[in-house]
């Protein structure tokens, strides 16, 4: 598939409102973070006092694609928007769901910014966990962010 076709597929599938997806994926909120109300496409959101944010969204996997497909689709979109990949790795939740996490950097307001996106796909759903913030406070909270991602409750 061409990049443009992948982008169109991604846009259509992730434009669906999370209300159609039921409760949606959630994380255990790390110490030092506050859970926020769900908003828009996000079924879970949390933030630290230093501005690190965590969010999850759950979407139907209408095309029955695997995690690799969705991770690559997101990667192409993010690179197109100027994010620089620092690499990808396999991740696993405490409940045994495997996914792919890609870590990015970008510059926002003249400051280096981290953005991690973790994707988990089942036959019926795609779960996306996003974590972002300024580099210095994000790096200090990286272990807590990893633990939160591992706590993903992706009940179908």
C-alpha cells in the first residue's frame, strides 16, 4: 500500500469517536499523576504536575490488521509531522498483551519534547497508549510511564 493509502486508512479508523467503543482502555495512574476526565477520543487521561501526560484510546480494528501494521501506520504519520524516531521495541502488558512502542522526539516551544506511542492490536480492537512531555521531567518519570503502560487494561 502506498503511504497515502495507509494515511487514509489510519485517519478513517482513528476518527471514530470512542463512545462507540464502550469503556475503552485504561491504565493504573502512576504516583505523582492525577487522573483527568476522559475527553474526546481518549478513554483515559492523566497528567503530572510537571506536564507529562498519559492517554489511551480504543478503536475498532475493522481491517483486522496486526500490531505491526498499526505501529507502522502511526510511525509514517508521525514522521510526516516532523517527529524523529529514536527506535521501536516490543512491549507487554501485565495481562500478556504484546505490542510495539515507538519513542520519538520533537521540539515544542524551543524545548525538546518526548513522545512515546504504544500500539496493541487484537482481532477486534486497536489500543493506543500515548505518553508525552518535556524531555527533562519525562526522562525522570520514564520508569513510572513504563509501569503505567504495562498496566494497560485492554478488556474487550
